[in-house]
C-alpha cells in the first residue's frame, strides 16, 4: 500500500509543477469528476490530492462502497437511479444475489466486470485501493497538462523528431515513405478543419 502512496505522491508533485499549485491541487483539478471516475468520495479525493491518506478500508468494504457509489451516482437515460433489479440484470444475476453482495462486499468477478463495462469504469474499479485508483485517474490529466506544456513531447517520445532529424541520411524510398506520412497527417488535418 505504501508503494501506491509513493506513486501517487510522484504524480501529485508533477501535477503541482505543471499547474503551479503545488499543495493546492484540489483548486486546480476537477475533484467531482475524479470522484465520479474512481468511486472515491469527494472528501477522500481532496485529502489524497492534498498529500493525505485515505481511511483504511478492507477489500470487501471497498467493493461494497463502490457498488453503492455506482447506484448513487450513475443514472439511467431518463435521469432516474437504477433499481436493484436493473443493476442485477446488468450484472447478469438476480436481485437477491446483488443484495447479498452489497451486504458481504464480495461479488463474483464476472458480475462486477459486467457492471464495470456497462458503466464504462476502469479496470480495477471495485478493487483498487484509493491511492491506486486516483493515480490511474490522474494519468490522463498529467498527459494532457504535459502536452500543453510541451506540445512536441509526444513527438519526441514516439521518436518522430529523431526520425525527421535522420532525413538527410535516408535513401529515396525512406524519404518517400516519410513524406507520405507527413502528407497523410496534413490531409487529415485539412479535412478536420473543413468539417468544422
């Protein structure tokens, strides 16, 4: 568990650098969205973003809390809460079994995976401890902020900048392939601009 806190501290430090709000990340990030995506209550997300710790929770308690969290936060297309019968159908089980899972906090993996997929939740949603879940949810936030701070970062990481720098040493076939790739990207960008 301490490894999860170490990994989370590292990503929080980097986010603090990029946002200029080290120690004040709850002001810079969408706490409600992070809570919604992880199943972690807003107050715990705020505590973790501030460098604190989450209350210790056993696995069955965490699974139970996240099952209840889904029921409270996910809505049907008409805006109403899902009934236990509906959640049981989604999970591929009966309402009685779902009620029993909510009491014991130990549902079957196949059934929780069906719920997870239906609601578009990340792998490990039901079982990841709070620092792990928040760390995973912050990865795309970090990537977006790093791309904003350095737009060429992804190109350098993918090796494209290094490849372009090698152009003078390339043979005619390699240069033609590189030029075709560049033209494909430019054409795609033009098509996107024309569609707007």
